[in-house]
C-alpha cells in the first residue's frame, strides 16, 4: 500500500508529520510526504501512486481535482483532517463530494459535526 501525506503543518499542529513518521515505521507500507506545493500534484501523484491520500480540507485545490478526474483514479481513498474548519464550510465540502462521489472520502477531526453519511 502506498500512502501520500500532504504537508498541513500549522503553528499549533504537526499532525501530518506525526502521521508520516508513525506510518513510516511499518515495513509493509510505502509512505511518502509531500513537503511543498512547489512539487506539482501531477508529479507527486505520478511518482508515488498513492492508495491513500491524507490531507486537510483547506489544502484541496483545483489541481488535485483535475488530476483525480484526468486519471480516473476511483480506487484512491482520501482522508481529510477537519481541524479548524468552520462546520458550515465542512458541510458544504461534504455536499460537493456527495454530488459525484467517485472516491472514498473520509473526514477526521475533533469536531462533532453531523454530516449526512
């Protein structure tokens, strides 16, 4: 299994580095860290071919959506941190994913937000 972890470090959270360092200890998993958006989405995804992509809701962008659509990668699992996200914005994001759910998307965080699924 290949896991790609996006850099979503903030002044108060190093969650993405924690995930990377802990998953790296497992010899059955290939774990990659995306340190900078200076590396294009297409390059990092082509190089790592992830089965699981871990990121933050605020890091999602057009290039990622375009890559996933262009490559028709329906088997990828996307796990998104919700830390610091406004509940209304999160519900809107979930609605967007629900419209054309080609991917398995999971949200994780401390907020108790009632999503539709």
